[in-house]
């Protein structure tokens, strides 16, 4: 049967697929609109299979949060080009992915049809890479932050009995900014695996030996190793880092000041930092 321009336009409006792809789908399904949409979705998977070897390091990280702010989620979806990452269809899909993650559901299973259609629309190797969901545990506050238009996403949970304090909420936001900027891996030094510290010390001591020609006596090495370990912890532990908004104090000191103001101790319970493609 002959496929009309109007039918092609109707399918294009419904799917955002190209005119040629719409004509192909309608021809293959004898003009059946529902079957043509299904055809395009299935074709989307075929496009992805052909481009599976293409690198997908562009994309977006999106944040979703419950109305009461007691649950928050991040979702990262990757594509091949920054151009596709800026399209309305891609942005909507990532936002929807974050909302699905917020509900505690599997993104790929829940948005399967939308995912297939996105593959058809973009013609790129789109990957649902990862998600993270935080639900507030006990007294405290959650905060989420998206940096650089979706290049970095952060979640943080602070424990504190003064959950309704505006100053606590602001502190949680500032901790998110800290994590986005300085990329810590742990909350406190005791969280750092000993194996990781040992590996770092080995690198530093080898560099010292190469520089000096030999290592200092064992008695002196004890203090050197302790200093090296402490310095490493200031780099990878958020509480020991210099506070980004005031380099004259550490994050730990900043939180101590807020704790004093609101009359209750504050601790960073956990955090998550996602960096696009990393």
C-alpha cells in the first residue's frame, strides 16, 4: 500500500524519528501506526548493537528528590556526543531515569520502551550507566547538587538531631559543593582502607628514595610514614579537606562551628559523587 506524507509526518511527530525511518517503518508494517512505532523501537536496539563499540562518555547526570526531601536519587545516562546530550528527548529521558531511581525501581526495565525509542531518535550508543538512591535514616538531612550542567552529581546525608534547622540544610548544601569541587573518596581517615594507604606510602617512599638515593633510617621512617599517611587523608577524606568557601579552616572545623550555632552535633553520614564518564 502507498504511504502518504501525512502518515509519515504523524509518525514523526509521535516518535521524533527521521522521515526516512518513519517511511521505512510504515512500509514494513503496511501503514499500521502502532506496529510502526514498535518497529522503530526494535530498530533502535539494532542501531545500538551496530554502535556498541562507539565510546559513550558524554551525557547527563540528573537529580530527583521527593517532596519531603527525605529521599533523593541520581542517575547517569551516557551518549556519544555533547550534541545529543543537549537535545530535549535525551534530557527528558535522563530526568525520567532519575525519577524512576527515586522510586527504587530498575531504570532499564521501567523505561524499556522509552529507551528503545531514544536509541531510534539519536542513532547513538546510549547507555544507562548507573544510579544512586539515598533515603534519610534517622534524624538529619539529605542534600543533592548538580554541577556544570549535569557533568557532576552529588548526594550527601548529614546526621543531626536539629533536622528542621535552616542552617543545617545550608551546611548540607555546602558539603555537596565541597564534594563536587574536591572529589573526596571517604568521610573520615578511619574509613580509608589500610591497603590503600600502604600503596600510597610505597609510591611516596619510592619517590623519596629516587630523590635522595636512599631512604632515611628506620627510626626516622616511622614519623615520615605517619606524616605521609596524614597528608593523604587530608586529600581523600572530606572532613580533613580545606573548606572550599574558607581555606582558613577544614570541613571538620566548619561543621563544628555550625554544630555550636544550632546546639547539636553534626556528622557526615555518607555521600555519593558521580562524574560524567569517569
